[in-house]
C-alpha cells in the first residue's frame, strides 16, 4: 500500500533482507534430504549459486572450480581477462593501490581494448576442465560477443547492464533487439538487471531463459548513491517472481528468477529464495575465497566507467576456500561460510523439500530480527553484530 510522502505524491513501501524473517514450518525435514537443484532451460545445476561477472570474483580458473562444485560462475567479457593476455600483474596492481587511487587506476586499466581472440581463449580455458562456461556482455556488444562465445563452445550468455529494458531508446548507437537476439542464439540467454514486475514480464516475453533481479544492492556497487536508483531486494524479488508466475500461466514456459546482489550471509540467501528466487548470484562472499582472483579485493562492474563510476573497490579479505564458503566446514560465525548448508538447514526448518516449496514460506516483517536479544554480540562486536 502506498503512503503519502508529500502533497499529491505517494510512494510504495519497499523492503530489504534485514527487515524480514522466515517463519518456521509446521513440519521439519532432514536437511540432507532436501533438493536444491535448479535448471536453466534443460541444463541442470546441483546448487543454485552463481558467481557474479566481476573481475575480482571470476577468472577462468575460478569458473572451473565453481563448475566442479556444482555451481556456475560468469566471466565478464568486458573485463581484464579479455583485455590482457597476462592479467595477474594487473590484479596485483589493483590490489596494491591505495583507496584514494583505486578507482582512477581501474579506469585507466580498463581503457585497453577488448581482444576478441581472448574471448574464445578464456571460454576454452573454462571448458577444458569440464566446467560449464557462462559469460557476460553489455547489450551494445552482445550480438558480436554472443556469436564469438557461441562458436567457442559457451553454454550460457548473459546480457547485463545496470538497468535493462526491452524498450531502450537511443539515436547514437543501434539498440539490441532482445527478442531477435534470444531467438538467434543457440545457447541459453540470461537478461538483466531489472527490479519491477512489468520489465521482468517484458524480458520474459522477449525470450529470456532466466532474468537477473537487483539494481544497486551489491557490496561494491554505488549506483544507489550516484544515481538514486534501486528497489530493495525483498520487494524486487517478490514483484518479479509474480511476473514469472503470471508468464508461466500464460505461456507454460517457466523463466527462473536469479536474485543478484545484496546477500552476504546464508540468512540473506535463504530469504531471497523464500521471496521467490530460483537461484542467487553473489559477488562479495565469493570474492573472499582463496581461489578468487581479486586477492582479497572486490570491485563492481561499473567501477571503471570513464565518466561516472557506479562502483568502488572494497577490501573483503580472504577467509577460506571456495568449497568452505559453499559447503563448509564454516570457520567463521557470521554466516558467510557454508552457504549451501545454511540453505538446506533453513529448508529443513521451514518444511520445504525443494526450492519451489521454499518459495511458499511464510514471511514476517521483522526490522528487529538481527538486533533482538543480541546485546552482548553488539557490545563485543561478534557474531551477527560485527
């Protein structure tokens, strides 16, 4: 329900992860017996986790490891891996930069042109280890890069921008015809990002095999501060999930929702699924893995923008292996490790045998959920109150 915010102006209340909680179920299930697999088209993935297409998170070696563990990592075709043959020295330079110089340095580094030959090379590096290859491009380069990626054996192509709409107006360059693109691509296509019912529905109608949901919630993203844009993730996921259900009833084609950003703990992940997600895309949590290329640092996809950066470089530190972050054993008490275990345990406690049942979980508005009774944690800055 909308509320008055001024004369003749109403605004709808929206909610983020910290403002809700999940109600336990009337039955409980052994967490080891729940099913968390999900599909893009006819491709099955054992765990519903994707690693964000950010250079501090996904390199070819990381993508291979993520694939071995049952997940999916997306390589950024606009990043340093397709601009530089030897990218290790570039990663070191970014990691060693001072906070004051980091953005300027990243802007400079990303002025080097994309080498199309490296697109094929990086995809083949991922594929040779038996992992599925997924890559990301902005809409303006999707047609060209999509063909190259497809020929190189890529499995999934992601067309991603800060705000994606089917009806993009521009006179300075040719806009991407999403419907034509999805029809012509012989591999699965993910479109994003969006946060509203109407845009999500139009992206599905254009032929998306899955959509990314989230504008500005990522830990390294500054879009909400720079542009004032964004809708909190709980509301965004609920709205786009409603579009998915409507589209499924009309077309009998199910288009998965992937919550992208805003999740740093297992609890956030569980809430994203309860709100309607089929999978989650995460950056900062995976940037903390030993296998992550960022050396303990993480920066957003829009950080290198030449005129208006909408991301920043942040220190996340290295806390464990990718396997520990996904499957444990957790060596930290803040919910940032064993994300799969957290999801399965939550499903067991709400009585959900699979993701579809988890999406039916009762949700309560609970702005005090993280602080209620946590006086000692807050005083000592441990656990949930670090």
